[in-house]
């Protein structure tokens, strides 16, 4: 419906003027005659000339989020569940060369005696591998940038079969020494003993009095009542 008066046209165009004095009724910015828009027009006229349901608005377009990790300060430590690292080594090499992580822990590497370490090496990074013994699958490895140091910590704890926990002490330039437990929990094992072993290991790691970055694939849904992972 076309507007009836000049005032209504101005109202449709939302040409609000903020005066030196507020509206005498509601203290909002004045529109005309010392009144705000709501007080200047009767409610029925406002509804008639301004129906918010008839306003056509363009849908909001989500802007893509791009995180450039090269501009992030501090230590960069990551974890990746590979599910066979040998066929993903090119992607990992590209990632590390692009983002310069100090440390990258990988679980489910699925490596065995037939996988040569030379095929897994990445320039400017050291490689430590811990293959699962006695069964296919599983296994962990870690890439350490050449300007960093890493030493494995022995955990004298009995873990469940095929659950894998490795702990390392890391040192990076300009960063204090810190520890990183890398954890892999296989599916379909009892939750409670698994939680107990994790608790014991973390209590032991905390005795180092170092910062701790806990990484891994925990495979646990705490919302399920099932007793297994």
C-alpha cells in the first residue's frame, strides 16, 4: 500500500533525525514535533505502512573462515589420526612444510616391518615411530622439527591391550620444556580400566611439574551408558 502522507514517506525511508532533546514521551531520539517515530504516528498507521513481515532482506552469506597458522605465535603441536600414514605422507609433508609445526603426533599409523622409515621422512623433521606389535593396525609416530628436541618418558603402568600411550618431553627454541602424552584408545574396550590407566599416567606426568599438552584419539563417548569405548 502506498504511503498516504509525506510524513509516512519519510518514515518508510527511515530518515530519523536525532535532535538535541529526546522525545517528550519516551525519551527516544526525536523524529518530529519533539516526538519519536513511535509517538509521532498512531500505532495503526505504523502497522499499515510498516509491516516487518513484508520486508525483503537478502540472505546472510557466511564468509569462509581461513586460519593462517603461520601468523600464530607460540608453540604449534598437533595430533592426526592417520588410519594408514603411508598413503598420506604427501599431504602430511605439505602440511608441515606450510605451517611449520614443531611437533606432530600421529596415531593409527598402521606400519609394520614392510614399511621403510626412509619413505616416511620429511625434510627438516625427525621421525620417531612406535609400531604395534602382534596385530595389524594401531601404532604411533611423531615428527619433530630439527630445531627442537624430544625424549620419550617411560610410563611404568599396565595399560589395556592395544591401548597406546606414549609420553614425551619436548624442548623448542624460546619455549620452556613441556610434556606431551599421545594417547590412542582402541574401540570396544572397557571404559573404567581405561580411565584408571589414564588417570595414573597423568598423575605421573604431573610430577614433572611441566606444562602438559594431552593429545590423542580417545574413542570415548561419555554420554553413552555402554561400558565400552
